[in-house]
């Protein structure tokens, strides 16, 4: 078994990892962790987007939404296939875990219920995905994932452009801007949380140490805001964030984190909380968790009950 010291020296010299035989146990553990989050995030976005896509304003719009959903499932397959190569049971991972065991951003646990919310998610959530996967694509030390993400990077770019184009179109009327503002008022701040704990609170840095990604949580959050905040301002939608010219960074105009009313889809900006409170909310999952994962697993479980899936 290769030592962790040898792996770190190889990575520090700019080397890549091609297969499990070149990994230390610690490297493999971190790789499985980040691949699981990636696969789960792509997978759960499909039922989340489908729930709202049923309210598409036209057949063409529905087809575009379905194309995005198809892409997301394909991206999930890539991550799960790589996990399977590492010895993880893909069938168990997708179909047999309990919903609460899935590891994806809490944002998808708050149901998207309208076309306005869907296209806002494409512009905000998919931009977050693009930032995260783009970082991995350019910086990861795991060569098979780097190669696979060349295709994913281009498709995620299509998803976020779809959201931006629709938001621009909707924002041309006062009524449309009002509808978008209602969506952004809760979805923007959920996406701010998407990137995780602030750097000052991060205890483990394995993903950076092993060059599985290149940027810290706060750097990724900045990269996202650098695109999203000017875009929203350009279409007349307001957020509690501004650009500080002195530091050339985007600053949030509220205490992070604050309480979130998931049933009412509203942030209680006058009720600051701790990141420990946020972690409790993330771990218990949100209102759509069981529905989304149930939609993914239902067919498999029905076939299992009939003994028709080839495993049970």
C-alpha cells in the first residue's frame, strides 16, 4: 500500500492520480467524500427541477428543462461510476440509502414550485455548481475525474445561461421583476450557504491538501458572487450584497448566518444564529428530502418487492 507521504510528495510536484493503486487510504477517503457529494447533488437536482418544470409556460420551455434534467442525471452517473471504480456499491448508494443519508446542498430540500423558481435556480444553483465543478475540473489531482468533467463543464454552462436568459426575459416587465425578486429573496441566500462553513471555521482541509479542489469555501463563494450579484443588479433585482472597491470583494449586507423559515421560504434577517445551528438544519434535511429521494428510488423498490431487479 502506498504511503500518504509518498502521495503528498507526488501531488506537491504536480503529479496526478490515475487509479486506486496510486492512492493512500486517506486520499481515497477524501476522494470518495467529494465524489459522493457531487453525485448526490447532481442526482437530487433532477427530481427537484422536474417538480417545477411541470409548470413550464410552453412546450419548448419544457423541452429545455427536460434537457437540463437529463444532463444532471448524466453528471450524477459520472460521479457514481467513478465511485464504483473505487469499490463503492453504486446500487446501494443510489437506491438503498435512506433519504437523510444523502449528501447534497440543503437548498434542494426546499421545493421549487414554479417556473420562476426553476429558472432562478438555474441561474443561481447551477452557477454554484459551475463554480464548484469548474474548480475541480481545473485543479483536481484525480485524472479520471478531470477528463470526465470536460463534458460536464460545458453542459453546466448551458444550464446557467438558460436561467439567466429566462430571467432577463421575465425581468422586462415590472410584474416579472416582482416575481423574480420573490424567488431571489430566498434562493440567493440559500446559495450563499451552499459553499459551506467560512474558512475561519474549517477544521479539515483534506480536499485542498490532496488537490482534489483548488479554492477554499470563501474563495468559491466570492467567485460565485462575482458573477451573480452584478447579473441580478443588471436585471433590476436586489440582494443584500455589494461590491467593495477597496478590497475588490463582494460583501454581504447581513449577518451570516441567520434563521430560515423553510415553510414560508423566507429569511429572518433580524434573527442571527450560529453555524452550529445551520449544521443542525443541514443534517436533519429539509421538507422535500424524502419526496425527491423517494421519486428516485420508487421504481427500484417496487421491482425489488417483485424480485425483478436482479439483486434481491
